[in-house]
C-alpha cells in the first residue's frame, strides 16, 4: 500500500524539452523559442517525415491530421504554444540513417513555423478558409544547420539537431524576406506515428 501511495503521489514524469534555443528574425524584436516537447515520425520507401512540436500536449493523433495535404483545416492550438517554433524535417533519401549539413536543397523540403508575439488561433472563411495565428507568423527553413537521423518506424527515430541560420518571412503580412539567426540544438527522440503515412507526403 505504501508503494502504491508513493507512486500516486509522484504522478507522471514531467515532460522535458528536447530542444533549446531561440530564432530571431532580423530587423525586429520578435522571437520564437524551440522546446521540442513532442516528436513523431514515419518513413516509407525512402521518404522520411519528422514533426517536432513545442507543445506538451501534441500527439500522433493531432499531428497527423495537421500534416495532411488535402483535408479539412485542423485547429493547431494543441501543436503550437504562443511564442514558440515547430520543426518539420523531410527527406526523400532515407535508408535507415540520414545526414545533412548546410544543404539548401535538402532543407528546402523541410520547414519551420513560429507563432510570434501575442495572438490566438482564429478560423477564416472564404476562398482561403483555414486557421491562422492572429499575431506574427514567421515561416522558413534553415540554411546553416546539421541534422543526423537514425531509426525506423518499427522502433523510434534518434535525431541530432543543430541550427543557427535561417531564411524566411512573415507571409501573412508582407512579401519581404526576413532572415533569422539563433542557435537551436538538442537530441530528439521521435516516436513512430503510422497515421503520418496517410498525410499525402508519401
């Protein structure tokens, strides 16, 4: 009985961040933090997709619908925390392991999304219906980076990430480019998520 009580008192283990660092676009005082609390992935016939979320409550069941290329819009509020960035890694050259470094052709198929500043997720109707962040939304990809991934969908994916330079913009506000900087790094473990295989990326 004492052991049971102690287990209940301790509760579930805290969710620790797997990434650390901040992305800062040039020319303004906005920024986005990387935490990488949750990560999920899937690979098939050489294509690999990993999604790393800075929201503690992100799950396979919420990530997979968000990644679908043709489906009804999904509320992203359980994937993004205000002032944070999420990272999607994708390659068509995966064979159980993969490395890339400062290669724009490789990183161009991946993406970083940051909901900066104060805001909330709102739904827009009309021709471009969908959810959008009412604050500042920065989107881009890394240009100075080093990635290393091993593993498969039958076990887990072990990822080493280091990034410091980025290309991107605030696409909802203007067409000007806003390069960004900031060291982001950490070892990430991504859990297999079979539902990502139905996302349309494979």
